[in-house]
C-alpha cells in the first residue's frame, strides 16, 4: 500500500460530480407529478443504495481473496469496505425515512429493499463488532472474512423473504422505476458517490494496513550465535 | 467408526450428560413466552395472531443459550483441539455438533408448543407438519449458530457477540418459520405453506453446506 | 549412514501479537531419541511443541515432522504425533472411560481396556472427569496419548501435576516408548530427571535455541532457572 495521492484525486472528483448532480436534481430537474419535491431525495437515495450493494459485493470479493490467499492488504480493504457499507446502509435507511414520512405519514414503510438494507446494517455492523473483540490479527482477518461471506450470501435470501412477507400486507412502496427526465442527475450522482467511495475506502484501507503493521512484531533481529554442541 | 458418527455420538452423549442445562434453557424459553403474553396484554385475539411469532422469538432467544452451551465443554480443556489433533476431520466435528444442536432445538421448540397452546389459545390438527416446521427452523438456527458459537466461544464478549452475529443472519429463516407456523395454526386458505417451507429448505441447504465448508477456518490456526 | 530425522526445523518462527515466541529455531532430532526441551517460563517450549504438533502454524521458516511438512501435510503429521499439553483435551462432563472411547472412535480403533488401569485410574474409570484432581486428569491425558500409538510423542511439562507414583508411571511410559522406537520430546523444568532419562537436550531462551547437545552435558540448573 503506497503513499500515492490518487485516492484524494478520485474522491475530490467524486465530490464534484456529487455536487453537480445534487444541485441539478434539487434545483433544476423537473418536479415529479405525484410526489412533488419530496421525490428529489431519490437523487441521493438511489445512488447511495446502488453503491451500498456495490461496496458490499466488493467486501465479499475481498473476503474470498483473503480466505484463499491471505495477506494484510485484502484484510485492510475488507475492513474499509465493510465500514463503508455499514455507513452507507445507515444513510440509505435515513434517506428512506426522510422520504417515507411526508409521503406516507410513517417513518418506515417496510419496503423490501429498505428493510433488507436495515438488516444489512445489523449483519455487517456485527462483523465490525467482531473485529473489535478479536485480538489476534490473523484470526481477526480469517473470521471476519468468513463472516462477510456468510452475511453476503444471506442478502438475496433476506430480500426475497422480506418481499414475500411484505407482499401479503403491501400498501405503500418506494418507487422502483424512475422516468427518463430524472436519469441524468441520478447517473451523475451515482458516479459521484462511486468515486467518492472508492477514494475514501482506499484511504481507509491504508489506515487499516498501517494499523496491522503496528500490531505485529517487527521483523526479527539477526540470529544470536548458537552455543556449544551445535544445532544437531 | 465413521468420523461423523463418532462426532454425533460424542455430542449426543455430551448433551445427555448436561441435560440439566437443557432444562434451564427450556425454562428460560417458557418464561419468555409468558412475558410476551404479559407484554401483549390479555386480548386473546391479538395473542392468537402473534402466537407463531412469540414461539419463534422465544425459541431464538433460548437458542443463543443452548448454542453457547454446546461449545463450552469443547473449549474448557481444549477438547475440540484435542480431537482435531488426533486427527479428526473438522467437517465431521461441525456436522456432528450441528446435528446434535438441531435435535436439541427441535426438542426445545416442541416442548414450548404446549405452552403456546395454553397461553395463546391456538392449536392445530397438523401436528406432524408443525413439528416439521420446527425442525426446519431449528436447522436454520443451528447451521450458522454452531459455526458462530465455535467462533465466539474463543472470545471475551461471547454472550453478546453470538446473538449479534446470528440474529440478522437468520431473518429469512425466522420469517419462513413464523409464517409457516402461523399458517398451520390459523389456517392457510391460499395454500402458501409450501412457499414458506421452500424458503426454509433453501436457507437450510445453503447454510448447512456453506458453514460446513468454512468451519475449518474458524477452529484451526 | 545417518539415522533419519523425526523432526527438523529451519528458521522456525512464531509470533503472538508484538512478541516473537519462537525466533529462528533450527534443529534436528533423530528418530528414536528421547530429547529434553528446557528453558525458563515463556521461553517458547510450549509454542515449539504446539507448532510441531500442527496445533499452530509457523509464521516463518519450515518444519518437518515424521517426514511431513507442518504447513501442508498436517493431517499426515497428526496421525504420527501425540501431544500431552497443559490443557488436558478432556471432556469434563464425560467419564474417564468415555473420554478414551471418544478418542478411540476417531482413531478408528477400540479403546484398550487396560489403559485406564495402567495409569492408575481403575477405581475412577466411571467417574466424570470434572471430579478428578489435576494429577488424575494428567494421568488420563497420558492414557489418551498412549492410546494414539504415535511415532513422535510430545510432552509439555508432563511431571507438572503428578505425584511421586505418577513420576514413576511417566518414566515407565517414556521407557516403553523408547523401546518401541518412538521419538519423545519432553519439555520440563526437572533438569536432573531429564538428564537421566534423555539422550539429548535443547535449551530455549526467549524463543531462540540457545544450546543443544547431549543431555548429560546440559548446563547446570542456574542457567535454565527453576
């Protein structure tokens, strides 16, 4: 893991895109017919949701590589990705609530995607908690990789089970389709969040990697001379 | 002796020897069911509606105790490590323990059913089907539960970490089990039982294979 | 024609967090020999034995036990090696007899009926291990080791909890293992006893191999610390 400045550049670029997309979406995009201005939260909500799944998929990839090949770099990336995933999942839930309250009068609407995201907060948050309690760095890396694999495989299962469960009582839902007029600010924001996320995760992974180095014994000093009798 | 048979025999023997602990876990589950009825209030309609949910919540909470217990004897004198060094296949050790845990949890659930019948005023004629659902749900709890129990038994904050890791994970199994149980207790006019049972079976198949594969990484250095 | 090596290591190292428990240990142990592993508390004796038993992975270096590599051929090594550790590997809730039966079932053979009597536990065979004293647990753990019929036997401070009759029992077991052609590596603080029983000795200091040679020539007690 080097000291190259590219994460800052990428994150900065992401922020610019995000600013552009958000301003466009909030101020200049057309108002949605049925929901009005409240719908504008979609310009951040949908990109955040897309990127949450992306980063958790990346975490899964890191976990698989970490289990197969080991090495601190992949564990550091896993730590960063899971953290980012938890933070973004929380954001998605908050954004979902902000949308639901004025629209349906309730803070939570049990929409399958949103509910799955809430479960993800707890599932991956638990993995962060696990990492706190394992002192041995090797065990920590292996066990959190195992936990990420197990949690990630669960995602489609959680989604379908909630969807079936909810479909029996479905009254409200978050809109799944977005009409064409809204595409551009959405895409810009999606990339904005993506680049910002990549930059932040790269930096966070660096921090994790350096922390690992601090936890482990330094390279061994040169061997002392062996006493009389020799090695055999 | 086949390693899986040896492991299962060992785990069943251990469970039999520590059956007093099982009784304590059962009492815990029973008191949970009682508390749910107090929390819900004496409205019999509401109790009937939620009976399935209460049963599974009670079982889930008790399962963390039962699962944690199942690895205490393995870690106290490093008995599990001793077996691995014989050598014994980690996979056999996992499945032996997981199967023993399913049986115990099924017994626990079945034991709580009469209490549910009495407290929440529900019942079903389809008792074998109900036991089948309890078995499948217990299997869903047991697969990841046994793996995480092995992991957290080696850590300081084991009592908090096990439910923390396990509960979000088993949401699909919980939903499937609660729904299937509710349909058996309250009636299934639209024939949805099959799809919920399929969800449970899918969850079980996926996690019984995945956790068996990963167990070695959790218990070996 | 040299005797084959039961154990050989090169640059073997293992850390716990910030501390190297084993540091660049290179040694060779001939098959059939009885070796004393001496050193202060915390010098790395248990860690070395556990790495050789494949309970731990080395962080650096290589080790071969009974001709197999500790990293890649763990199962093969485990079939040849038996470890008597600080923890007894026993199930407290099961009886002595049941514990041996469990071990035997994984070894694919029956538990020898006389093993429990050999270690002096005949009267307590059907009592739960939870009711045993530390010395009795050690005896049962020894029975478990003998059950394994291993070619390399690793003993980690075996005299620890034993009483004087237990000492004799252990000495007898070691003699028998030697007669069988097994290799025995025994970590112990009882240097005098070790000098009598063992062919060779290794001294660990701070995770490094500080001395190795004939057991009779082992440095005096002052150097190893009691």
